[in-house]
């Protein structure tokens, strides 16, 4: 356990400034359109996103399904090739690195997937599931066994579960195994892509608390992706709200919830269940469905669902600009 913490601390100290820097990142997919002819069309899944994450920081990305947040996570991991833009990790541009060149960096960039039931190979024992990434980078057998025991202790399972198969565990325990596998290589950045959405609410809290404990102990930076704003609020220092492939608001967690500037952020916060009626807001949830990214609205992408939309919103796309609370907002009429 101490070895894991020391390794994370040593590599974090060497990084200096931002650990991850993303600038003007764009991802287009060519898809088949509707109709008899089925002509190809361009779908812009990520439309010019920029952000940075410091060592030990958590950035939460939240938005409805289909907004591009999971695609963004896969771009950062270089599981998808960006159409344009730059991704810098620890000062190095990794945007166009080949897979062989990326392989050494895989130790520092790890992911926890959404579904703990499908992300673990049911034919492998726990020791083999966690050992697999270590063997892929040439770690010796004795050191691998020691490391597997360390990370199992870290996630609260213990080395005694090494020889059991995934079917013997609950969903929360399987997600702990997935986290242990991600930690085996001693990463510096952990991307959590809807990492608790498949779990019961009580189990979600346990996994979130585990992630926070691990972050403090190992100095991890987290990119936490979720459609659940309450979950993102619990773990994130800063939150980016994403809509149709773009950030519409970025702010510190407390500021975002106290004074949300974008109508979409306000609607998402209003939709979070609040047991105390006195604390409930009167803001409405977004009306209608999210538009198709193949044929997005002209002007502000949110205007068809926005209660504040005016003529300017239907013609002129707003820029991401400094907001009244010190964050960033993409709106002609914020506040």
C-alpha cells in the first residue's frame, strides 16, 4: 500500500503544472443518414472542448445521454482518434501518438468502466484479472502477486479473494475489483465513466467514498463522467456541464450549485431530488428531447429547449466566456 502511494506521489511531484490539458478537441463520426438513399452524414460528438486537470484534482463532466461525455473520455484515453485539437499529458502532446508510442503511457492513464458485470472476464480468477495489465508491461511474477494483494487491500477486499471468480461477487464488489485492476499499474489519472450508474444507491455511496479515499491516499487525478449531477457534486472540485458535444458551463462545484449561470445547468439542478420541500426550486426541467447531433439547431444548440431563448439565440451561437461567478458559461443571457 505504501509503495503505491509513494509511486503516485513521486510521479505527481515531477509533473509541475497541469497533468492533463485538452485544447479545442473535436471528434466527428461519419454516419449513415436516413431515407432510401442513406447518404453519409457528419456527426460531431465532441465540438471544440478545452479543459485542464491538475495532479490530485477531480473534474466532473455531467450531461444527458448522448451529449458526448463518454466519447470525450475515450479520446483522452486515446481509444478514439481525435479529428482535431490537442491532448497533452504531463506536458507531452499525445494527440497523434501511435499505439506503440502510447503503450508506456497506459500505465498513467487508466479507466473504470460503467458495468462491473461485463467489464470482468468471467473465465478468469481475480488474481488473473488484476495481473493481466501488469503482465502486459513485463512485471515479474513475484512482484505481480505482491501488487495484486496490495491493490485488493486498497479497495477493501483483501488478498484472500484472489482465487475466486467474478460470479462469486456482488455488483459493488465487482466494481472494487475493476478499480483494483485500474490501480495495479499505479496510474496518475483515473477516468471513471459512469462508474456507479449500474449500482444500487447504497452501494454507489460506498464506491464514491472509496474513490475519494484512494484519491487522497494515492494523489490521483480523476476525470469523473456521469449523467447524475448529485453524484458528480459529491466527488468533484470542479464541474463541466456538457450539451451536444460542448461545455455550456464550467465552475467550481459550490459556485455551480449556488449560482448556476446557464439555463441547462439550472434545469439539471432543479431535476435533482430534494427531500426538503423548502429547498426545492421552481425551475423546470429541460423541455423536449435533446436534438440530433447530426442536425443540430442553428444558433445556440440549447435554444429549442430554453425558456429564456430570444431571437439572438436562434441565429448566433454563444461563445464560452467568463461568467459572473468566475467560471465559464456559453449563453447570451446568463444568470
